C-alpha cells in the first residue's frame, strides 16, 4: 500500500486498485463533485461521474456517467458515454452514446450505438480495419486510415436525360 490507505482514497471519491503491480483490471472512479486536472491512464476501467480536464486512457473501458464531463480525448477498448465528452473518442471495439449524452469530437471504433436523444458532433470512422487497433504489436501508436471523401466533380449515379418530343397539336382540336 502507498502513502494513502484504502479509507483515504475512498473518502476522496476515487476507488484505487490495491492488488499490486503487474495485475490487470481494477475500477477507478472520479466521483461527482471531483475534478481531475491531468491525464488518466489505467489497465482497467475508469468511471467518470465528476470532471476530467485531460485525456483518459483505459485499456479495458471508460464510462462517463450522466453528469460526468471529460475535456480531452478518450482511448480505450470500449466507451460508454452517458455524460459529455469534449474531445475525440477512440475505442478498439465499441462506443455507446446513451440518451442525453453528448460527444463533441470525432469517434473511431469498430461498432457504435447511439440512443435516441444522444448527441454526436463530429466525424465517425468505423469498421473492422486493423488500423483501428489502438496499439501495434510493437507498442507504437497506430492512427486510423483516412476515410475517402466522395468526389463532387461528377455524380455517382448517371443523370437521366429524358427525350420527350414536343407535344404536337392534333388537327382540328387546337390543343
């Protein structure tokens, strides 16, 4: 155990994984009314009920609860957004935007679910491309491939030209 015991960490609104180095997992909670200034990195799960002014990097999952706010990028395997994110969300597997949630930034993921009432202001890049992996096998960061933009120089569907002869008047009718 470090300088602070379990009781002190719990009283501060954050749950800390005390299983020791080399273990994976654990849940870290940024409690309501708590503000963290700086980046957060964990091998487990981060739940944000308060405010984070910085990037959040969790190997397993990031949960932004209703009322939670992240001013920075999120990088994880799975992101569940119930609050507000002002930054990019990069999830290797899945992103869920719940009703009443807002993401103001780009999303890169394999799968996405946006509930009715959820707000997304940014671009979405998705698919089963290997480039969506957060880290390469050598540990280097891998950026997603750019999404091809459609060409506006010519339409993708041929324009139909209707050849209708001018209407002839029928003799004796005046029409």
